[in-house]
């Protein structure tokens, strides 16, 4: 939990495991996975899937969108003023979670192209 709280990046099970294994030599990937899944289930952390290949975890619980750069692949949190995050029902469907994912080129990559 301390790693997630101190880390502003969107982290995968593997990246968390790789960073913690040096501090906790007896740590297993299964333990990391199960712990993160429990934290996400209890809504202590947020789990997101940006590119449908892996689950990423973040501490932020405030409503926001995710922007992924097509060049550097960085994921950036974007604050949006929208009522979508508070929606609980749409067209007689119960909404349990809202994810907004955006793709494009980040400002750093745009600067380097000039």
C-alpha cells in the first residue's frame, strides 16, 4: 500500500513487484496481484485498463480521464468537468464504473517533434 501511496504513476503488478522485490525478497507476484485486487475491490485504490492488455493501479480515487500518448506511451491523468462520473443509470442500465480513455500525442512529444 505504501508503494501505491508514494507512487504517482499508473503501475502494473509486474512493475510493482520488480520495484519491491529488492526490499522484500520473499515477495511473490501472486501476493502483489492478490493484494492489489483486494485493495481495488475495497475501493482503496483504482484499477484501470487503458490498452486492454494489462491492469494498472493508481491511488487516485477522484474522477478523471486517462490520456495515453501514442508516441511515448505515458499515461496522464486529465481532470474533466463532467456529470458522467456521477451517473448511476443510463437508458435503464445500472452504471457501476465510468472510464474515459483518450489517446493522442502528449505535449512533451509534440514539443520534441518541432
